[in-house]
C-alpha cells in the first residue's frame, strides 16, 4: 500500500507505543499526538487515517473529530474504552468512520485499518474520474464511478447532494436495484468488506439515518429510503 501515514491520538503513552509498533510493522508511517490540541496542529492532507481516543484531557476525541471534519475527509477510527451503543452512535454521527473498543485484538485493529484505507484510496482514485455513466431513479441521479449525487427537480434542474463516501456507497448499492430489499448483513459485508456481527447493525443504522437527513424532505417519515422491518432497507 505504500508509505501511508497514520496519526495516532491517545493520552496513554503505552497505547500509543503499542499502536506505533504494530502499525509500523505493517509498513505504515506513524505520527503520534498525546492530546487533541496537538493532534489538530498535525492534521493535514498528508494524513491517510486517524486513530482517535475519545476520553482525553482538554479537547475530547469527539470534539477533535468534529473539528477535523470541517476540513478533511480522511477516515477516522475511534479507539476507546467507551463501548456502549450510544457512544458508538454518537461517534459515527459526528463523522467517525468506524469504532473499536479497548481492549482490542491486534488482528482486528490491523484488519480495520487496512479496510478503511482501501476504501479511502478507492474513493480518492475515483474522485478525479470522468464518466457520464449514472444511475437514475425517481428524483435521483447517482454517478457509478465517483461520489456525485443529484436530486432532479420537476423542471429538470439538478441539485448536488453532499454525501460522505460511505453514504454514497450505500446509496449507490440501493439505487442499482430499486425496490430490492437489502438485508443489513449484505449492506455491511458489501460496503465495509468485513464479516458482519450483530453490533454492525448499529453502524448501518447511523449511516442510513444520516443519509435520510440529506435525501428526504422529512427524515422522520421517509418516502424514498425505507426500512422493511425484520428484513432490511430498500429504495422506494
């Protein structure tokens, strides 16, 4: 994968050392920050991924994530002792891409990192692609090869929708087969390219909720992206 740069942000020096040694052995270039303030001074376009603790003195990891998301789109993995579903949902809502609770296995961490970087690099490579191939359905127009989504008005005017890469991938999957019900497991294993666990459903729910806020007039009463209870999701 080349000399990809990962920023590790954690106030626990032992955790930073473990992550540094583990990820450096995988061929990554590792930068370290002991708190949120330091991390914010180090983030720039050269960073490919950020591993971010939530509970830190000074600025919390949640606030660091929100600040980073104002400017940058590199993947963010929350690595934290806070492991409840509400913590996970909050982290994903403010812009994190994934969540791993302490204590963690080395194999799971490296698998998550590799998967997130792979998705990010595919996205980066496609961003500059030029193609006129789109999926169109109802009022939506979605590019097949890059994160480009539009809503089409009755008079034919196209308005761009700003989706995160994961939201785009989910929406593109659904619009490829309108009306088809996609189970949560299928969505997760297709988009995240990882084995599905019961806890993965919370991740999907958060991204579906975020997606609805961008494509629905009334996200609490969706008419386009529907939940089929006990089965999955579909584009109506």
